[in-house]
C-alpha cells in the first residue's frame, strides 16, 4: 500500500497533515463519499493529525457499508 511521501513533508508536520488530508479527500471522492469537515488538524507533540469531522448519519452508514464490503473482499 502506497502512502503519502513522508520524506518531503516530514520536516513540516502541518504540510504532512495537509497532504494526507488531501489524499484521503481524493480517495473518498473516488468512492463517492464527501466529508465536508475533513482537514489538516493541529499537531500534537510534533505529530500531524487529520480531522475527519462530522457527517450526517446516512453518510456514516454508507461509509461503514463500503468499508465492510471492501474489507471483506480484501481490496
């Protein structure tokens, strides 16, 4: 599994969080999911965080179903 290139963003934790948030946003969009509150969060002890935010219950249910389906299929 490929991950965000940490070598280019490791020196700036905020930049790394922004790159990871954007990657997750793009991946979710390909699956037809939009989390409006998804964004880079604050850094804690120099560890970058991504805030997933909130969404309505129907979207959470759809996202859970998609994850379950794809986790079972090994994708």
